[in-house]
């Protein structure tokens, strides 16, 4: 009728208004989208959806975008209708239509996105129908992957809580498993969205926790790991490895990276697979440190709450290992390790040593895994580990019961293993040396638990560096900053801290020279048998240190056994014999301490260079050697030294002498290696010395003899050794002896509790009196032997050699008065606050445990370190005007004879040198002016003097040594306070008008 009305009867349009066929609407085209919408649904509930019609509908919508809102509205209303009716098949058709729209109408998504999200929301709310919730998760997943920007970020974020609740559904039936898989698939899409558009959801922590709830490793990885563990058990049983601790935990294999588009049907319905993909996407999300913390922090908290830190079986090791593998950048790998170590300060972990131990074991396994594929460069977490180690050593003193003590020991072992794994992965040890220097700079000046725990933690770190041979890649010079701090620690008021500083120096200088077992035993004996009233409870802290150092030795020996086979087995048996003799208390003439020195010297004799014999030795330049010799002199003359201090000084002297052979030292330095023990020898035989007790003088005699004998062995003077052996019997000192390998050591059966007692001082005084004449008679023979040998070894004339050897040893000017004066810093130590701690500042002042007796006076008086002066009532301690002018003329002559350097130097460099020189000059002149004051103060402070019979003589001090040898020339005080040597920069000062 429409055709007829338009062509034949045009008048009907205005006349026949009641005829339906003649209305204007009948002339418009039929709406095709309604027909297409009706055709996509089957006519019966059992019918199949018409895929072709759905595609046609979407094509129509793409060509007619203005129809999309009506299409979306119709689909949404039809979905609500079918939900009320419970027709799941029709709901599937609706969601399929939305999916096709997402694919074919991406540019027009704004027309139907809200309608789709409303449908998803209704589907997720059907908590009693798992298929509908699965359908909602799948539809939301496709919507997320269709996003081209972050327009719908907030809309997607609103579904996080609902989807996470679905991922927590319990039950093993197939529907529940598929529901969890679909929800985890949706969560993985959300993580992808966050990584793609740099937007972190507020509820991201909940996503992490739900993912970890469903995370499991692959079954093949478990099989390979179990096989690895079984192989390690076989190796342990067969004894092929000396000791395999927790650091030998098997490295997890690299997980297979999964592609969500290539999964099988079975894998798609498996929650574990999608949880792994979520972790994989989180690794992609962690592109820098901020997002890394967003990812790792909720993981670590989850491990705390679920007790997942147990190594090997715990979830923490599995997840963090996989995360480390999945991260692309090597620097990001280390961020994982740093986050785990930083987590030790979290409130969930900080107060539980058992959990802290587990966390550190996981960190050690991660370090082992990371260093197997990359070099560790960021090592700021080493100071954190040392801080926790120091706290644990301090807690060992305050531990109340056996269980708490065992937990502390376990924690210390874990920290040591972790430090060892980190050190093995470091190529350059200089950052570690800087960390140690900073910790030593903050070392408290008082004697207490914190100070000793700090030095103990640094000892373990030094031995860790030694075992891992970090510094063996190249023979580098000993770090200057660390050496300065070690020299300060060697003069610390606490005698045990001084020993610890020597052991740190020894471990770093020559890694193979230390013997941790015996070193730790000396610490342990020093704390349990200290005669000066120290707290005995500090022994427990260093029992822990001894155990850790012994484990480090086994670690090192175990690695060498793998490399050297039978030779290492023989060495290990030899050490077992040494340990057995030590346990049975038998005295050995071979030093049980530092047993590697003889082997180093033997190899040196058979090679052209010491660097070939022992490639791990660090170099010491001549200035450092001079400072060390000066420090040895000052330390040896401290009146509160114990046998362990004497042993430590001797060992450091030996190592310094060995290191000096890496290059040919100048002639004057060679002479000073002999001048130091000769001066100590003369000092020890001065029976009228009131500064040192006779027991200490006796130990200094043994020390000087051991130094001379070892120097004679190094410079191949066998006649001197034969002479010294005949002069000094082995049992001259019941506490300190010289072994067959010429090492000064504390005797195994010595009870140091009696050292320095009145009876011991009386016995020492009588022994020194008997030996004095015998030794003085041999001085001429000894000097002839030295002059004959050193005149051929050096280029010095015999007269000059004799003059230098007969002069008393004086500390180096740079050591005493330089810009980094060690003594200046230690004179100020007594005024430092107790708040100065190492590694951190979180220990309150009231927690410091001070010892009953400190030896601050032993380093406070500067005049003690200046060589002793023959005293006479008629001799003034103030130099005359003539002597001052004579010294000034000497300096002027040196200036006139000095060639001025013509090499151009920057002004800043020149000015700095001039300032340093001026500072040294002012200090020397100030010392001359105040010398009489220092001398007077020394007489007042050191009131308890020792007489010849070893008894105390109050208010009587004498500073003269006397004429020990007729050949020795008296030294006036002005020689000890001579003006600084001339420098080319003096001319610059003169020209500048300074």
C-alpha cells in the first residue's frame, strides 16, 4: 500500500489519515539492527547461537556507530531478562556479542563500555552460580586487554575486591578450580594494565596476597630440585666436601616464562598457571625502585603473616627466586636482595631472631643465585647485615637462657653465610673497605659491649672478604682510609679492640695468613681469664665470634679441597692434629696461630717474586709501612698490654715485613725494620723504667726477639737467629713464646689470669736482671752481624748503618703530627660522646656496658710516645736558645739545598700542601713549647710506678732509660722535637709572603 499511495494516489496522503498503510512511517526503511539482534538468539532454549549473525551485527554497528548505544542498551536489558529467567545460554550469547564489539568497534568503545561493565557487575554478583561468575571474569578480562589508554582505570579498579574474593574460593571440585583460574586470569590482566599504563591500583596489595595464595612451583622444577638435594646428600655422605652449610643450598632452576596465548585447555583451567603468570606480570611491572617496592613490600608482609620464610620448603624462597629470574635488568635482581635485607627492620621480624635467621638464609640463597649470573655492584646492604650482626653479638651477652643463646648463634651463622655469598659476588672490594672504615670511624671510645661487638662484626666481615678472596683479582694497594682507621683502633683504650684491629688488618693484608680458630680462642681466653676486672659475661659474645670464624675457615678449606684434592686433604689433617693438640692442652713449639706464614716464606724462597708465591697479598706503600712501624712502637709500649696484644703486634709486624717484599723498599725503611725491635729490646731491659711493669717488659723482650728473628729470616741472616736462640730460652715468659717458625704466640697452656700480678712482676724482674748482662755482652756481636749483612743488602755506609741502628726508634713525623694524626684523634677520644656507634645510631646510651677498668691513660699522654731521655737533675727539659738556632740553621740549609720542582701544579693542590706543612710546623713548635707541661702531667697521672722487685711504688716516676749500651749515644729532647723537614713548598711560602 505504501507504493500505491506514493505513486498512484498521492492525494490519499492528506485525505485518508486513518489508513495505517497510508501513514508516513510506512515509507521509512525497516531498522536492521533490531532484526539482527533478534536473529542472534535461537528460537528455542536448546538452539545454538548464530555466530554469523553476531558478526553481521558487529559489522553493522561499526558502519553505523550512532546505533551502538541502542544495541548496547538492548543487549544489557536482554541480559537482565535472561538472568532473571536463568537462561545461561542466552547470557553467553550476550557476552559473546559484547566480545565481538570489543574486537570490531575499539574506536567506538565509549558507546558501549559502561553497558558492558554493568553486565559484568551483574554477573560477578551471582555468587551461587559459578558459570556466570566465570563468564563475568572472562568478559572483564577481554575488556581490560582491549584498552588503548587509561580512560577506564577507575572503573576497572572497582572490580578488584570482587575478583580477589572469587580467587579465594575454597574447594577442589572442577567448578571452583575453574573459577579461581578465571579470576586469576582477570587479575593477571589487571597487572598487565597497571604495567602498560603506569597506574597502580590502591588495592594492589590484595592482588599480591591472592596471587601468593594460589602460587605453586612447577612439578618439573620440584623434581629437579629434589634430585639436586639428593645429590648434595650423597656428596656429604661420601665426604667429598669438607663442610657444606646453608650457603650450599641448591640454586632453583630458572622458571619457564609462560605465554598466556599458548596455554592448553588444561592449563587455562589451572589456578597455579595463572598465579605464575601474575608473578611474571608483576616482575614486568617492577621497572624501577618505586614500583619494585610496591610489588615486594606486600609480598614480604605476606610471608611474615603466613610463616613462609622457612628456607627450601618455604614459599618465600620459591617466589623471590622466580622474581629474581624474571626481572630483566641485573640491577633489579639486586633490588630484590636489598628489599629482603631491609625487611629485617620490619616490625614483624625485628624482634624474632628465628624469623630473622630464616629471612637472612633466603637472602643468602638469593645472593648465591644472583652472583651465578651477574656481578654484585650495589652493596649498601652489607652495612645493614653488619649492624644486625653487631646487635646479635651484643644480645649474646644479655641472653638469659640457652634457647635464646641458640637462636642468636643461628642468626649469626645465617648473617655470616649471607655476607660470604655477597662477598663472593663482588668484583671490587673497595666499597666493602669503605664500609669498614666508616664503621671504625664511629667506633665508641669507651670500653664496653657495643665496642667489642662492633669490632667483632668487622672481624667477621674481614674474614669473609678473606675467604671469598674478593681482593685477589688484582694486587691493589691497601686502602689508605681504612688503614688510618685501623691504626686508630689499634690504639683504642680497650685491649681486646686493639687485638681485633690487628686481626682485621691481618685478614685483609694477606688472606691466607689468618687462623680463625686460634684467633677466636685467644679472644675467648682473654674474656674469661682477664685479670683486670672486665665483665666475664662478654665471653659469650666472642664464643659466637669464634664459632663463626671457625666456620669461615672450614668454608675456605672446603673450597680449597675441591681445587687441590689430596694436597688439601693433607693440610686439613695437619690442622686437625693442631686442633687436637690444642684441645688436649699440649704445648706446641710450632705456633698454633697464623699457621700459614711459614708456607708463604717457603714459597717465597723458591720463587723470584713474593707476588708469584702468594698472589692474594695486598701492597703497602712506603708511607703506610712507616706509619705501621710507628704504630707498633706506640702499641708495644702501652702498659696495659696483655699477651694477646703482644701476639697481635708481632703478627702484624710479620705481615708488614712480608708485604714490603712485594717491592724493594728504600734502604732507610729496611733499617727501620731492625731499628724497631732493637729499640724495644733496649726498652725491655731497662729495669729502672717506671712506665712499664716488669711483666710487660718481659713480654716486650720476647716480642722484640721474635721480630728480630723473623726479620733475620726474611733477609737471610741465619747467624743472627742462632745468636738470639742461644740468648733467650723458650720458657723465659710463661705466657708468650716463639715457635719454631719464628712466630710470637700466646702459649697454649698459659693462664693469663695471673699475668701482671705482683708475683708475676717479681718473677719477671728477676728474670730480666739475670738476662740483662748476658744480652748486653752479645750486643757487639749482634751489631757486627747486622752491619755486615745490611751493608751488602743496602747501599748505606757502615757508619750510617751503625748510627741509625743505635738511635732509639722515633715514630714517623707524618704519623705523629701529620694532617691525619692518629694520636691527635685518640687524645680526643675520651671527650667523645657515647652516642657514637658503628653501623647505626639506634642503641640508647643507657644500654652501654662500661668495663670496671679502662686504659684511657695509656694513650692520652703524648710524652710517653717520645723516646725516653736520660734524666739528670742538672739537665733541663727545655732546649736552649743555641740549640733552637742550630735546629733552625739545619732546616735553612736543607731549604737552600733542595731543588725546586718545576712541574706545574694547580693552585688548589699547592695551597693544600702549604696548609698541611704549616699545620705540621705549628704542631711541632706547640709540642716543644708544651713539652714541660706534658712531662709534669705525666708524672702526676702515672702515680703507681713499678720498682725493680715488681712492687708498686706510688708517686714515683722516672722517665730515664739509662745507659743501656755504651755505644748508644744520648738523645736530647730537642732531637725528638726537631722542626719538620724542609720541603720545596717552603720556597712557595716565602715567595707568597707567608
